[in-house]
C-alpha cells in the first residue's frame, strides 16, 4: 500500500511537559484513519504536528519518501498538500462563501480567479452549499459553516484531509449533516485523518482506528478490533466511559 504520510518516533514537548511520546503511524492512500482518546491525550497536538502548525520536538514525518522535518525542506510545499478542517471552522468572516473557497487557490496555488471559482463551485456542490455562494459566514448555521470549511479545504485538492473534531462545536441537530458529508468523502476514496469523539461514526467509516492515551498510541487496529475486541485495559475503560 502506498503511504501518504508516515510518522516515525514523533515527540512533542511544551517546555518540560512531554505531550507526545514516540508516535509511530502511517496513513495509506485512500485510507480513513480515526484518532480517538480522552481530552488532553494529545490528539490535536498530533494533528498540528502532522501539518506543522506545531514543530515536533523529535522524530520524522515522511512524505513522498522524504523527511519533511529536515531543515532544507520546503514546508510550504508540504503544507498545501494537507487540507485542514478545524473544530471552530476558521472561515474568513469578511469573505463570502465563494471567496472563502477561492482565496487559497488564487493566492497559494496561483490559479486564475475563473479557474478557482469553477473548482470552488465543484466542491461547494459536493458539500451541498452551492446555493449559498454569496452568503457571509455570519449568516450561516454551524453545520453550514463547517461544510464550507470542508469545501474550502477540498478546493486546494490536497493529498490528505485532516479533521480535528469537526463536529464538536456544533449544535446536536447539525452534527449529522457534517458527518454525512464526511462519510461520502470517505466512500469516494479521499485519504482522511480524523480526530473525533463520534464513536459510531469512527466505527462505521474508518479503515483503521488509533486510540491515544496520555501522549502515546495505546492501541491501533480495525474498527472491529478496537471497538469490539480491544486488547488494552485503557482502551476498554475509555470505550466504557464513552459509548
Ligand atoms: P486533545 O486534543 O487530545 O484534547 P491536546 O493535544 O489539545 O489534547 O493537548 C494535549 C496536552 O498538551 C494537554 O495537556 C494540553 O494542555 C497540552 N498543550 C496543548 N497545546 C499546548 C500549548 N500550546 N502549550 C502548552 N501545552 C499545550
Ligand atoms: Mg483536541
């Protein structure tokens, strides 16, 4: 299987506090990997290290056969290959829906405005937001904002999409519309790395599940292994508290 990203011995400390310890895992092309675990276990920090929003303290991130943490490596080139969807949407409030999906394409990818709009419309259609292209984010519901944020990330046509609890900031009635889109994306063959508290979703959609506990990967396996036959006591305890 072709690996899109391979993490080796990754560690991250904030001052003397080690938050991630010796993390090893990879994401294969077309695979959906979910990261689950208690609050504070290091899930967001791991995603932020993967896309270099945080600088890892140690280890390697192998992408296209190269360690992108090597000093000479062009981090921008790597970063634009990763789409990121945040809990808090992080839309540009002064731009309308279409503008949000165009700006990265024209500024970073140097696409023409016409080309960028065409691509944006394609992905706004995928998330069911093509009827709202001239709306400002403040006029959208949380679920709609998150769908625009997903379309914005997809418009950059990344190699892998990273999601950090994309439904945690949503009112309960809006969680479903976002998970439905994510499930469709997963089934379309998109490579996805998803931090989520939605256990049913993780069970249903993931090829592989990574359980984190206190900064380490405590257990990793298929949804069947992790949810139905967890080996580790702490996985069982986490699932008992969560399910
Ligand atoms: P999770 O996403 O699993 O809830 P986080 O990755 O947000 O966990 O946090 C893991 C640990 O790292 C927590 O103890 C948190 O307080 C700490 N942490 C996260 N970001 C920072 C930061 N910028 N500075 C200091 N400590 C941080
Ligand atoms: Mg988090």
